[in-house]
């Protein structure tokens, strides 16, 4: 089971509309349960975001780092890490 930081959960709660049309979580507890259910991951850099997508079969070869950072599944965290949520 992953443990998500408070910063990570708040970022997801505040920005979940970038990936979902309707809220999937209303509280920190619901956000944590949702992220665990969909096996969301936290990585340390955009290079790791790219690696994650490549390992999971996504064609990101032609995407720039800016495009990767702006992908709807990628949530930049205030501490410089990235939360990846596959909806």
C-alpha cells in the first residue's frame, strides 16, 4: 500500500478536474483510497514520468518535457515531485 503525503492528497483534491469530469474524492481519506485503488505513483522528476509512461506502453517518444508535464494524468506537486494518476 502506498502512503501519499498530505501535500500529494491536497494537490489531487484541488486539481482532480484536470483528469475527471466529476469529482472522484471529496476528502483526504477518499483521495487516498482512490489513489491507492488506481495505483497512482509519485516520481521525482519528469524523466521518471517519461520512464513510467514508456514502461506502461504509452508512446511518449515525440512528447516534449513540457507536454509530459501538462498531460492530464500528471499532477506536479509543490515539492518538485509528480503524481501520476491513470484514470
